[in-house]
């Protein structure tokens, strides 16, 4: 007698708007990719791409009561209206190197702040498509963007005038060919395809993406800032909550202070030791003297290149 055949129907897990939103936000974190996040949750990358489109269109909004069930403490909302960046940069004039976060858009109105977009962010979008579909078109886009990075590798750490000369001589022709290729390729793709969407994204930000070619002080991408933010992502995974909105603001202030110490070649731990040992006797009206760039070079206990 033959053994009976048992058919098992796999039931796909239904995910709430909260779960979808959290998965998309994981994919938007610095250094993350849709493909890796999708695998971690047992999902097809195309599903996460679809949720990301809904997220960008505001269709994954969470009702307050649903959010309260998941998050016992609300810490600093995303605020896509840009009020936090506006307050922080209210006295800033110049070029802002940033990703495509919607909250930054109001900053560029009026010309007081110029946008320099991030090529790493743009390249990551094509990489996600290649990882999910092995698209030859995505692979070609990555290759062409890689030529821009090859120029940057040769002049990384050089003075601004040398970087500017190299970019105008070697990167500008590559950029012009890339623009022609993107325009031509877009005409051959379905308007609803992910690849077409990413090409339109790049073309819509072309002025900001090419700004670094005319300014030797601007980087090709925002990776330095993203690397600095990795400690925030690691901390969030370790302790999850800051306790309150005030706690979140204080944490942000400490992160900023320690990140600034690193940029000034000061070991953060040594810097904190120096400040804590001096602040009690330091005049409150001269507190700025304890900022990282004001620490005297003679204080070897604080200033060190070992970060």
C-alpha cells in the first residue's frame, strides 16, 4: 500500500502597516540594502521595493493607537516637513551634502543652501535591483558609476584645487556619457519598472549629483556622515529606547559632541575625561572653551589621533 500524499499549503504571513514600515525603514538606514533586509525577514526583495514605494507615497502611515501598542516611548518623530533641519541650519549658508530625505527639501528653496546629492545612495538603488533581479542594465549603471569613483580614489585626501582639476578633466566626460546613457536607456524600459523609477530618480537630482564636479571641497557621496551615524544604529539596537523625548535630544547632543571630537583627531573617551575633570571649575560664560576644537594641543591626555 502506497503511503498517502500529504499536500501542505504554505500560508504567507500577513504583515501590518507597522511591520511594513519598520522593514522599509531598516532598508533606508545608512549602509543597508533592500536585498539584505528582505532576506533577513524571509521576503522577496521586490516586495520590499513595493512597500518602499508605498512608504514614499505616504501610504504606510500608522494610526496613533497602533503605534502606541508597538512603541511604549515616542522619541523624535521623522518630521518630513523639515522643521528640525530648518531649525538646526537656520544660520547656515553654503553646500549641504545629504541624501534625498524629504525633510531637507525646504532648505534648498531660495538658494541660501545648495544641495550636493549622494552618489553612494544612487548607486545603492541600482545595486538593490541587481541583487534582486541580476539585471544587466543595473549592472551597467553600477559599472559607469564605478568609473566616477575611480577618479575619486586617485585624488582622495588631496587639496580641493587638485580634486577640482582632476574631476573636471576626467570625471566630467564620464558624467556626460552617463547622462546620455541614462536618457537613452530610460526610453527602452517600461515606465512602471523599478529600473525606470531609479533612473528617473537619478535624472531628477542631476544638478545636485553633479555639483561636486565644480567644487573641490564637496565629496562625491555622503558616506562620511553615514559612517558617523552607524554608532547611532548600533546603539538603537542595543538599548532601543532613550526613555523620553528629552532623553533622545540629550543623546543626539552627546553623539554630535563625540563625533566632532573624532573629526578633530581627539579620542572621544579621553575628551570626556578631560572635560569632566575641568568643567566643575570652568566659568559658565566660557563653556565654549571646552568644545573639541578648542582643546589645547598640549593636553596629550585629550588630543590624540588614536580614534
